[in-house]
């Protein structure tokens, strides 16, 4: 059975005619539906004149097509059983469900000037940044009128594109439909469109319309104990209505409206959207082309066949994928309807087979479904293995840092009134199985965050547009999370075989304040969820340890890892080991010199200088301890002039006895977690001589700090920024506390040279090369130190930088002279 083209007039459709036979003068539903459609049709025309004009057509023809399709998918026997109210709500939903895309000029001005829309532009830089640049061009002036008009047109188009993206998820909400119904009532000649003899069915109609934009499971949703969201035997002023069936029909006909009639080529060409490169249009273009390729839909005995032509494999692939979506929607909806009791099931049937097949003619190409596919199990094994993480204990760190983030965010939301709590412990259950437990009283998670981020590998909530909007609205833009990669939950299965999560979010922007407990029995298992109206704010993670990890030795190693890795968390952590031992890790956990050994150091000619980095830097904090040899003239050297290394009696100086709370050398933390920092132990080095330093640093304010997924290594431009900040702060500190003047010349040059080495190379211009070249005599084979210093003075650089320029010129083949070593320059 081929689905024919819809009639010219909606009044000729089968379902409308059926309503005409069932409506009575008492209910007046036929007159109300007719008046409703005639009022709505002009509003629908506004959709293709507003921000949604580049999206697939949602005008009156679309609604009429849904009305037409309903006559095909509802069997004759069911049509006979439908009440006038069933039919009225269905027909109205066909015309109302997409009306939220309508935008009047008044609404447009109200929305574009609203704080919410401005927040949206901030979290969507593809709109906000482009608008800012275009407006700056207009404000700068000094342009031809034609250029100004082009820029102003681009600004208008960008705002329209942003509006479409902003409104698309909002067009099917209760508040939006209520606004539209108020507008329809005000525009209609009838004032009782949505009631029968004074009894309203407005809420029921709105719920049916909302359902088309939700998952099919909404059809069996409950709103309370034994209270169905879409009752099957609902009565309104004596008329029965099956709201579940009405919602199901809307969903199915909406997704089946899949042909070229919905997207006429003439309109496509007139809009000119083929050439638009604005954000978001790649989706709408794909939708247009997908629909333009379809010419026939037929319903056979055991399958729906969608036939069409395609001139590009991407369009054909989109059509085939959409057929799968239609098939899935039909199967899910049919499965839900079949759960009804027999008397409902027998009366409310569907004339739809389960199989949807695409019959596409490929023009000028051969269709092959070749694309990159991910082997999910292999990817999971890769993420869970030690190829990514250096060891399995990293899973514990991931959980702790999530708790720290949650507490930090809540602290910003509540300011000083909040006292953060993070606890880690282990215990055995009744079956003597070992559980690791991490508790926090942070922000917790609502259902939306659980569904879209917690369970989605690679989706980091703190990197999402959703969180950006939340942070702007709650004025927590300065919140910088530790979590970045969205794979924390997956890593837990390196050590655990089951996870229990209990969480409650009292700060939910969706007002979802329920406590939920989830049991997750493996990576590919379905979570078992229970809900409570009351509960403790925050999140508790309990991990049932795998059999090979469930022993006291491994548990002791976990706590050892926590001590060594979570050095100075932004929130205090209390840990309780298996034997009951309790230890705390505090935020201000920097090394402290053991003052009792100062006299021994002095006896060996060693003086310790301490630098408090927070005094001299806004980017780093912590301690720097520099050990100098005291020369006979009381000047300070970075090495023993009688040898190479600073020594303690007959032995080289070691760190093991120097500190009260730490055994080891330099360390760097980011967000309180230790990171590998390349060559931190040899930052002050000249040849074989290395200044003995111990740096205990927290990188606190460098926005471009990048670290790898396993959080073992800092790299990128942030690494150079941090090194330069260390060098600069050390020099500032030494000068301010009066120590720099006591350094001998070698030590001074070592300190100053380190800053120059950390400075990124400036642009080495051709004029600078020519200037240096003109100062180098052609009759010499090697450059002297005096000549390099003269060149440095003439080009406004220090000798070390001037030597770098000269070395670069030698590599470029501009000079062939010998160059003195760095040591000679000092």
C-alpha cells in the first residue's frame, strides 16, 4: 500500500472526516478543532520566516501530512472505537507540537536581550566570539557602506542561528506550550477551544505535545503511586480519551513524515542555505538533503519501504540511519502498547509492521558503508589497562579528585557557610568481601548529570555547555575542576567488580533533589536504580574490590599511594585504614626544614635560603630551599670550591634528613596532585655543577597547564610558563631578602641565565640578523666574549640572548665563526 499524497485541504483527510461524524453539538469539538487549525496556520507560516527557516519544514503542510498519515497507521477497527476527544487531541497535537518554533518580533527582542540568551552566547563561542568580532568591526568604522551592510547581515544571520540553537531544546516545554495556547486563545474568535462545557483538556493536550520530544519510555511514565502520566481510560466531562495512544500516534506520524514534500526544492534554493557556513547549519543541510531524496513510502504486509534517489553516499547513509531510527521507534512504541490490559490492547491497535527498509537508488556512485568503527570492548580494555594509567591505584585518585571537585563547587556556591568533607575508608561486608568507600558532601548529581555524563565515557560534565551555563547563572565562573577527561568511572573497574553510588544534588538547576542509589555490576551491565525523596547531600562511592585486589597488602598500598599522590588537596581528606589507623591530608602540606640540623649544616659550610613563592608570584605557591656553600669571604657559591657537590662531612648532601615531614627531593603538584615535571631536579645547572635545590611547588594560576590523561606528566606551553615563573620568583625572592648581593659572580650568572633560558625566543627578524652580521668582522675565525657583549649592548639584549642569536645565524649558514661556550660567557 503506497501512501498517497495528502489532499489539498486538511478537511478532506480521513481523520478529520471521522471527527466530523463523531463530534456532537454538545461537545462542539469539530468547530473547536476547525477554529484552532485556522488560528494556528498563520502562526506556523512564521516558522519559515524566523530562525528556523533553514530547518526542515514545520509549516501547515507538515501538520496536514501528519493528519493524513494517521489515517494510514490507525486501523479501521481502532478508528471506529476512537472518541471525538481522542480525535480532537490528536489533530490539535499535529498542529501544536512544533509551534514552539514560532518567534514573533516581540518575542525575538525579549529573548535576545535576556540574560539567559546572553549566557548562552558566552558558553557557545562559535556564536558569541564571532558576534563580538563582527560588532568590533562595525564599531571601528572606516568602511564602505557595502561592507558595513554585509557585516550587519552576517550579525543578523548569526543571531538567528544562535536563536535556533537556543530555542530548539525549549520549543517542546510545558511553559512554551502554555504561552502558545494563550496566544491562540487571544487570536481565536472562540474563547473555549480547549474545554468541553467548561472542563479543560488543555493540560492533557500539552502533555501529549511534550511527549514527542522525549524518549518513548515517557509513554509508560508515572507521576505518583499508581498515577499514569498518560492514562488509557481518562474521562473529561463524560468523554473518554486514551492519552497514551494519542501520544504514540503523534510520535509515529511525526517520524514517518519523511519525503520530498516536506522540503520542496524551490524553497531550498530560494533560501540559499546550500552556501551558508554558519554554526549549526551542517545539521539542517543534512536534514534538507535527506528529505529531498525520498519520493515514495509504502506500507506492505511485513515492512515499510522508503524509496528514493541519492546523489551522494553521505545522504544515502543519513537516510538509511534514519530508517533504523524509525524502525526502533515503531518497535519501542508497539512494545509499550502491548503491555496494556487485553481490553485496551484489542481496541487500540496500529497498522504498522516492525521492519523499515530503505530502497535507495545510488546515482553516479556505489554505496558502501565504510567508516571508522570502534571496537568497544577493545577500547574499554585499553582505557582500563595500565597502558593508560601507570598503575591501578590511579582509579582511587580519580574518585578522590571527583569528590574534591564536588566539594569545591559547593564551597563556591555556599561560600563560608559550608564545611567540606571527604573521607576514604575500607571495610568488609558480611561475606568478608572488601569494599573501598569514598564519601563527600559536595554538590552531588541529579538524574540528568548521571545519565548524560556519569555514564557516558569521555563526557566530562565540567567541560560541557550545560556546566558553563550553570556556572554563569550561579556566578562560579572561576571554578577550575580537576576532572577533565570523563573516564573516571571506567577506571574504577581496574580495581573493582561492582560499584554502588549514592548521590543527591540539592543544587540541581532542574529542581531534581532526589537521592538515588545505583548498583553497577560491570562495564556492560545495566544499572539498578532506587530513588528516595530524602537523603544526605553529596555522593558516596563504594567499590567492591576484585578478587586479585581483595587483600590487606593491596589495601595498604592503596593508602600509601594516596599519601604519596594526593599531597595537598584543596579539601582536607580523612582516611581510615583497615586496621583503624586514621590520617589526614591537609591543603597546606608543604615541606618544612628540620631546624635541628641547621647547626650541622653551618658546621659543614652550608647555608639554607628559603623562598616562599606565594610572596613573589600569583601563579605558583610553595617553598623553594636553596643550599649554598659559604666561601671564606662569606660570599655564597652554588657549589663547594674544593669539589663539585655540596657535602656533609665526607658524604654528599642528601635530602633524607633535611625535612620534618618529607623524605625526598623536588616535587610539583597541580590541584594538589603530584605531577611529573621534566628536569625539575636540575633546573639550576651549569655543566656538571648543579645547584642543590629542593622545590615543593603547587601550580595554582596557570590556565594553560596541560597534563596527560593518566595525570602523570605536565607538558605543553604551561610547562615553560611554570619554569619561567619559578626562575623569576627565585630571583625576586633572593633580591628582596638581601641574599642575591651575597652571591658570587658564578651564582649570580647561574640565577640570571636560568631566566633567559626559560624566555621564549622573540621573532628573529631579518633586520636584526643584518644588524648583528654588520658587527662581525669578516677577517676573524672566532668570536670573543668581549665582541658578543658589544653585540648584546648594541641590539639591546643580554650576552646570553645575543649568543643565542649568533648560534641561530650559524645554523642558518650566515656565519661560520667559532662561538665560546655558555660557561665562558659566565
